[in-house]
């Protein structure tokens, strides 16, 4: 269903790339409602990791849908998250186009619920290509220790949820070693 709504732009942003445009998913109330409902059905964690910027569109509605999501952890580019002390965490990631860095705050992770002695987090992103961004986020989340009320807790990624998966780029295989991978649309 969702594949039919997507638009494609050849040779964007560089030659040889067939860009998948997900904006049409947000231009139809019924399609967007179905999409958010499907994400809400798949997510099992009370916190979601949302890499900028398009993931924000798909994670924020989960706070009011009854999905059980109660916390969003934004992952942003350098200079976009105000912070104090050692709150800001730097993540090195390898994207399709090369190395990059994104950041998150430990305090945003700590704002989540503790279930079974751990902060459970679902990673929700727009496109699964090679999986470099999601893998970097997952590894950083799971390496972070959070102190709340004098006690140290770990964090665990429970699943990855993507709006679109670009089949054939092996992102699913890379991420499934960490947690289950769900994609709502597939593009070859």
C-alpha cells in the first residue's frame, strides 16, 4: 500500500542515486493515519530513537496514539541540541555517502521508562539503506549507562522500524544481529 504513494527522483542528490521521496506519505490524511497506526502496532518500547529530521514526523504522533510510546530521543547533527556537562553523546556513523556524526543527550534517554531494569528503545527511521545510521544509534544506546536515583541502568534496542527499506543493500542483515527489523514498504 505505502509503496504506491512514494515518489522517485533519478540522479538525486548525485548521479546514479534513485531518491525515494516519502513526503507523499504525509500529504494524505488516510495514508498518514494508516502509517502511524502500523508503526504503533510494531513498536514495543516506551522510548523511540528518532534520527533527524524526517523521523520526527513519524515518531511524534506516537505520543498520542495509545501505542505505549511515552518518550522520544532526538538524534541531531552537530550544534542542534543544547546541553550541559557530559550530557551530549557523539556518535560516529558510516552512511551510504561516507562518515558522519550525530548526537543525542543521555538525559533524553533517562526521561524514558525503566522496564525490567532497563531502558527499552525502538529505533524508528525513514529509510533503511545500508543500516549505518541505525547501527551507530543502536550501539551508542546500548553502550550508554544511565543513572537515575543513584542507580545505574543500561539500555536495550528492542526493534528497528523503517518506513521504506531499499532491498538489496543488506541493511536488514546488518541490523538483525542487534534486534528485529520491520519495514513498512520495500523498494528494489
